[in-house]
C-alpha cells in the first residue's frame, strides 16, 4: 500500500478515477440491482471492514454512541441560483444511489456484545419511499449561525437506521445570495478518498464534470537508510507505546476530556490561497511538495492563533491526526465496493509551534512527513485496530475507549480534499464553491479543500472550546504570508 500523505493517487491516476466517477451514474445501472435480484427478492448484505463497522456501531448502538458520537462528513456545494428540490432528489437517486452503500441501510451482525455491521440493500420500492426523507429542503437556513445550529442538531441525534445513513438538504436564497446543497454522510459509508469520488458521481458529466488535477509533482530526494530505520522504529513505538502516552495538554482548541466530547459544533471557512501562490513558495523552498507547504501553513496558522489568544500553549505539545490512504496507487477501482468504504490508517504530526522561524517550522514538518512516507507504522496501526475491533472479543465499551484513545488524545484532526481544478456543474448550473467538514469527537477539525485551483480551510470546532472559529480561520492568510516572505528571502 502506498503511504503518501492524505491520498495515494498520483495526478494521472486521480484524473482517470475521477473521470470514471463522473460517468458512474449513467453507465452503471446494473449496480442498482445486482444480478438475479428483483423487487421481491431478499436484500443483499455486505459485511463491513473494521473502521466502517466501528463508525456504524456509533450510529446504531445507543450505549456506544454515548461514548463515541457518530462521525459525519459534511459537504456544502454552493450555487448562484436556487435549486429545485424535486430535480435534486431525482438526480441524487439516479446518480448517488447507483452506489450500493447509498441505497443500503446498516444492520448489526455482532454477537456477544462485539462490533460487527453490514450494509443491507433496500428494494426499489423501499428506496423510492426513502428518498422523501433522504433529500429535503429547509427554507429557514440563511446564515452561518443557522448552519451551525442545524448541523449540531443533526449530529446530536442518530439518523433513522432503517434508512441509508446519509441526508441531503437544499438551502435556497441564503443571506449571501447563494443557494447550497448540503450532503451529510455517516463515516461508515466511506473515507475522504472514496467520498470525493461520490461528489464526482453527483455532478453533470456532460458539462465539465470531469475535473483536472496538477500534472506535475516535484520529486523529493529518496530517503536514506537512516530515515528508513527511523521509520521502522516508529512503526513499533507509535502504536504500542506512543498511543498509550498522555494526551496533549489542555488548550483553547482541545476538549478537556477526550472521552466526553460535546456534539455542539461551530464552523468557519478561511480565505482562499491560489495554486500559483502555493507553487511559488514550494519552488523557493527547494525539494518540497505542495503538501509540505500546506502542512507548514497549517502549523503556522495554529502558531498565529495561539500567539494571539493563548501564548502559553506555544510551549506545549500540540498534535494533529490525519488519514493515510491504504489503497494501492494503481490497479484498484475506488468505486468498486471492495475498494470503497474506509481504507485508511492514521498518521500524526507534532506541530513545531515553539519555533519562531517559518523555515525551521517547514524543515520540522517536512522531516516528519518524509518519515511517515517510508514507515510501515500506518499498516501496523491498521492491523492492530482491525484485530481489536473485529477479532479480539473485546466489549463495545472497551473498543469505544480504545478508539477514543487512538484518535482523541490530539488537538486536531486534519484532512486534505483534492477537488477538481476546473469549474464543474450540477443540474446545469456551475458549482460556485465547495467546503468539507468532518464532525468528530474532537475539539478541532482542520480540513483543506481544493477547488478551481484555490485552497481553503473548512474549520469545525467544539463549541465549548472555541465558539468563534473565524478567529482561527483568519490566521490562515497571515500564516501563509509569513512563510512566503521567508521562502523568498531564502533565495536572495
């Protein structure tokens, strides 16, 4: 498995998979009903992998969800004109529900209190009825405050488990003059790499729905033997010892108790940085990648925030978890059910916010990323969690505590969503903008999203930690400028 940060897809491979995804709905009618299945036949059941099963259990089991509330992925697609509800509903049924998991309910298959779940497909008649609840319109959502309250309300209550674990909401004529389609999906359906393919499948393939991605990636120097040795040691230390160490000290962005997290969230979006701006800094830094630059700006953003609002935290440990795609670079159809879902492990960054020089911050962040790329730690961690969740016989309560310790001891969850570089369309009108959030039992989600060559951050904060997440979002631009000035000065 490729262990590169956030996504294992090379640009050329990304383009081909997104092309396939953009055309998935019109060309995959056979997926809506498997061979031999008619409206009266027994529903098809598909067992879940360990991460999907754990996410699903938090939506189905009340006791489990009280410890680990359901993790949701929320995406906003913005448009200049209103959306027609019935047209939206028909398109989502035709395109989104061509993917098996989006036309399936989730059922428990566990025995003796263990974790185990499966997807059970709805019949055609059941799906027709379900669409009335799966896609709705809300005419009172106008402002960001309305959005915050609405999402928190949805997160604080479990979805109806008799229906597929996703919902679509149309918000027309919002305060900024735009309209939006909000898709909220339970994480049991899939991870970020899978769900970006879902987004492509919803778009209009005949009107520019096939996105383009950067065609050039700067190659870094191959790691040396010492780096590989450190990677092997990290694979042993991280899962077996590091995960048992104390959590990050309390700070303004971290929940006080990672085993008692509120479901009330606040949201914000940063200003955009262009691809040209990012590449200029990358080229001035030498052997760097776009991802190295983005993660350095993330560290500097946190540094700017804490310098303004909580200076003492600059001397403390502040870490972030991020997903690492475990799919191979080539040869796997992400839209195929066996490769969809949650095929990720986690990596971890310790933000060097105690370092004043932006170039020193960059060197530290890049060294950590380079180590992660060659270390088998993500695979080791994945095997350990798979055994603990599905094969160990541990109780659900114990598994919930294990997951909270594995993911909740850090300050932030990070992600990097590679959206299309070109303008795409939905129901005939151009997509004006898009934003992604992951709502999880953590104090902070910090998600970078790319669309039309622009990079922005979607921020989700626990309301008890930071009720005004724009304070953090406003640090994104100044943090980049500090790095840009330092990188330019380096070349003089």
